[in-house]
């Protein structure tokens, strides 16, 4: 007799869990209707990106900047170019170019702003 009562409790527990599951699926269907609103916001962001593009006209670097980089490269090849703070000898080509562009900026040559 006691086992029959336990079996009845188990079957009633299973029925309640299936009712909860059907309620969850109903809520999932209602969220599917909200997706078209997200698509329209994506279109707006792509429009913003296209308007933010800069038009590339002319040269990026001025002639004075090119001359400054050239002189810094010659100094590096001779072994006379030194870094600012530590005073160590510069051996990297990229570092020599960076120093040349930095000094060209200080002199007021046409050089794009530093990327941080």
C-alpha cells in the first residue's frame, strides 16, 4: 500500500514538471518576435560607419617629413642615432622611422597624428 502512494506522488511530480516545460516553450516563442527590431539597429550602425570614413586625397606625409626620416635613417646606419631617454644606440629600422616622424611633428611638418 505504501509503495502505491509513493508511485502516485512520483507520477504527479512528473505531470507538474511537464506543465512547467510547456510554459517555458511558450515564452521562447514570444522572444522570437523581437529579433526584427535588432536587425534595424544593425542597419543604422552600418550607415554610421560609412559616413565616418575619411576621403583620402593627396599625400599622407609631407616632403619635409620624408627628408627628416631620411636623415634619421642615415644616422642609424652610421651608428650615431641614439634613443631619447636612455641614450642607447638605435639598431631597429622601425624605431629610426618613428624617431624621424616624431621630430618632423615637432618641426610642424605634415605628418598624421600618433596612433595610441
